[in-house]
């Protein structure tokens, strides 16, 4: 029991350190409290599903996870699928005074990020930092590019940065 408790405390401290490093890498004024990440998946363009995972300083908030069956779009159109999932999620949060994230991670590059920006403007929602997470040119972990809304160039965090490990963990959970 003592060992288990020590592991939980160490894990919580590690998560908080990752959030603090994320603040530094993204040059934020304060440490983010809540992060949501969206990913689109399908089988050869059919059965499109979007996932939304939520993390805070304690780790995964599985009770806040959401899954969206995407319908009425052309098979394989990830942009339309992303827009539909984000619209459904944030329209519902707005109508019900829900808890919005400080950071919205989009699994994908500039195209998927632009869909998120357009949807949030359409719903008149502000206050979230939008970040597209794209695999680097080698498509290997550790070379991710971060496309921060409003910036021209992608940020490439050091492969050993705790913030990058946090982003990878969140993205991998969205894939799962």
C-alpha cells in the first residue's frame, strides 16, 4: 500500500511538472488546468469516429472522455469529420455552461487546426489556445511539430521535453 501511494504521489508530481513545462514551451502566462484532444479515425474511409480525451494536472479525466460517430460526410473527409465533432462538443458545452479547456489539441496539422479555428469562430467561443500536433517529417515520436494558432512557424519542442511527453501521452490516449 505504501509503495502504491508513493507511485501515485510521484505520478501526480510528474504530471504537474509536465503541465508547467507545457506552459514554458507554449509561453503561457499560467499553467493550463485542462487540455482536450481530438482525433479522427476510420476504416478505409468508412465508420468515421472522433474521440475527445481530457487531461488535467492529475492525469486523464476518463469520465469526461467523449466519442462521436460521424455521419453525413464524404468517407475519408477528416476535415469535415473534425468540424462536426468539434461543433457537437463545443455547442453542447456552450449551451450547458460546461467546462471549456485551456488548450485544445488537434491531432493533425494546419488543415485540421483551421477547421477548429473556423468552428470556434462560428460558435463565438474564445479563450482556448488551439494547437495542431503533427508528426514530423520522419513520422517518428519525438519529432512532433506544434502548430499554435496565430503563429506562422511550427514549434518543435526538444525530444526530451516533459511537455512533449505530455502531448504524446494525450495524443496516444486519443488514438486508443
